[in-house]
């Protein structure tokens, strides 16, 4: 199940179904639409490893908090996985 927008922002981790070692971390206000963008190939950073699925998504009330968490994930994700 893909959560819809809650009026806030999502910080998410996507994993490639073509290559499970490839992950993408980002934020969005519309998670289903953003996942569709990645799977349609409209995002240059993720086009080559399509299709993508959501590994984790966390909803935040503010974009600032989502962005802060995204930065944390990008700094530490390689060590955590």
C-alpha cells in the first residue's frame, strides 16, 4: 500500500527491483506520483535501475523535517544497510 499525501512531506528510501544493491533516498509531498516518476524514467538519477519499489517512507508534518531526515539518511544509509 502506498500512502497518499497527508498535507506534509515524505522522506523515502526506494530500492531497485532490477538491482537490489541500488537505493535512492528523497523527499516528496506526493509519494505515489513520485514513485511513478521514477518508474517512468523521468528522473535521470533513477532511470537506469527501473523499476523501483518503496522500501521505507516516513511522513513528516513539515518539509524542513523531511529534508533534515533525508540528509541524515544520505549521510548514514551506506553504514546502516
